C-alpha cells in the first residue's frame, strides 16, 4: 500500500487498522485533528497557536506513538 499524499496515508491507516478494530478509533481522531491543525498552520495566514494547543498536540503524539508501539508488540 502506498500513497503520495498525507491524506491518503491517513485513509489507509483508518481502512487497515481502525475499521477492523486493530487500533482504537480515538487514535484516528487524534491523527485527523493533528493533520487538520497542521494544514491550518501551514496554509492560513497569521494563525496563532497557544501553549496549551502545543502541549495538547505533544500529549496526543505521545499517546499515538504509545498505541502504535503496543500494537506492534502484538503482531
């Protein structure tokens, strides 16, 4: 499976891991929210993110990575 777009990779993640129940759907939500926030920050002018936004993104990234490590350990 390949995709040349980030959105395509996210769709593949959902299709292959979230929909079959291999990964909890909350991690899909984290992935989608984080990608959307990045899109806004990259392509809209004068976007301000707060420190709490940054802390939340870091915590989500840690949780996402932890879930993937746990999944990897089961295969």
